[in-house]
């Protein structure tokens, strides 16, 4: 008789782990994909920062030569061709401030529109980074 009661008790708990898993699994999946999405956005932000630095390096070396100013957007795009692993490239936001003389500052702002896993419903997130460098390198 004692064995029979144990078997009956075991049978009553047989679906409890499946129910617990059904409750917890969506939360764990949401957490994992949130971490992945945050990592992708952080990677995109780092790439955009690097692109802004590359653009401002070129802008700082112009010193009144406007021929190089047209090359800054291409340099920014080349420095971050695929931020966040989703296609597209970083672009220059606004117009870069090139160096009129050696005592001024060059400024380049790079931007990117990031659309993550959780932001697909909305319009996404605009990421921007501004880099400033003293003229003349």
C-alpha cells in the first residue's frame, strides 16, 4: 500500500514541471534576446564613435583646404560600413566643421538609425556620436 501512495503522489506532480517551464521560458527568451539586442546596439554605437573619429581626423588635417571636406562623408561611411550587423552604413549628420586655421577645432557628427529586435514595431533608435579634434592633428 505504501508504494501505491507514492506512485499516486508522483502521478499528480507529473505535469508541474511542464507548466513551470511554460511560465518561465518566455521570460528567459525575452531576457536573452534583450541582451543580444543591447549588445548589437552597443556595437553599433562603438562603430559610429570610430567613424566620427576617422572623419574628424580628416577634417582636422584640411586646414582651409575644402577639397578634403567632400571626402569626410566617404571616410565616415567606410569606417562603419555595417554597424549593429544589420546593413546600412554610418552617415555624417549635419555638415562637418573643417579647420579654417590651426587654432580652431574640427567637429564631425556621425549618425545611424538602429532598428533592433524589440524596436522593430516602433521607429527604431537614432544613434549619434560627435568627435572634436584640434586642427593640425
